[in-house]
C-alpha cells in the first residue's frame, strides 16, 4: 500500500509538472503582431504620397540599413531621409502591395511589390521589396530595407550632355577619380555611364555626358543642399551651365 501511495504521488507530481509546463508554453508563446506591420506600411505609403519625409524617416531605426538597387549600401536615418526626400522633392508618388507580413516577439518582416510614378503620373519604376522590422523602445522600426526594380538598370534613360565652367579644372577632375568619387554620388541619384570632358585649350571649361534615369530626380539633387555642397566643393560655376538632351 505504501508503494502504491508513493507511486500515486509520483504520478500526480509528474502530471502537475506537465500541466504547469503546458501553461508556461502557452503564456510565453509570442502573439502574432503581423497586422501591426501592415498598418505601418500603409503609413509609409501615405507619408510618401503626402510629401512627409519626416513621417517616413520616423519609421526607420537610427542604425537602419538601406540596400537600394544599382547603388551601394547606406546606413542610418540620414540615408533614409536622403533617398526618400529626393523622391518627394521630385514629386514622385507610389503604392505598396503586401505579399507577406509576419511578426512575433518583437521581430518581423514584410515583403511586397511597389510601383513609383513621376510628377506627371507616369510609372517610372516597379519592383519588389523586403523589410526587416524590430521593436525598439516599444515601437516598431525598420532595421533593414532592400528593394529591387523589375526594370533593367536605367531602362528608358535619357542621355544628357552638360557643359559648365569651373574655378580649377584639375581640382574638378580629381573629384571624378579614385574611390568615393562623383561617379558614386551620381549613381546613387540614378545617373550612370558618366563620361568626363575637358577643353584642352581652356581647361576650366568642362563637360559631362551622362545617362539619367529620372531627369526630375536628378534636377532635384542638383538643386538640393547636398548638390549645392558638392558643386561648391568641386568649384562648379552655375552661371552659364547648359543641359542638352539627346533627340531620339
């Protein structure tokens, strides 16, 4: 009888322990937070279409990583402000369509497709994206953002010849050579295949031949604080600058 009683206590103890473990697992299982990401993505789209760059930047973590197409990796909220602020300055709008949104336990991801229109309502890009989200300080933030165009690089680009004077031709040419040159800066703003020219008889007269994916976005860059700083650093003289578009 004693052994049976002890065995009963043992069985009761095992059963109780199993029950406690079941309740613990249920209590600790992360809640599905996917709907929250969907709502925040709607906010991203609305901010872009309403010209609210601050609203977009607020969705990104301070140390976020951006991986745009045909450009180098960029980090930080400043990179987000530069990339999406340029789109807003050019009058671009867009739409995001969700494929998958999953989140639990303070981490998640969101994938979908996008299209972008210029100020005239013409679709200039379409593609897909993947965002990594994390709860930081109780708020969801984008920590990784990668997007890829479905279009061939610079499809439909406009070939543009640019002529202008500079203060010092050799100094200006140096900015186009080596690592982190103006080639990289232009590429980040949708300008490719940059060819540089200099008048041998008047070395401060220079020219560029470039392929521009979005002329409005390129002009917005040139007129931005970033563009003004680059021109000042390179000694570019704005007066007399000429733009010549290829006639097809």
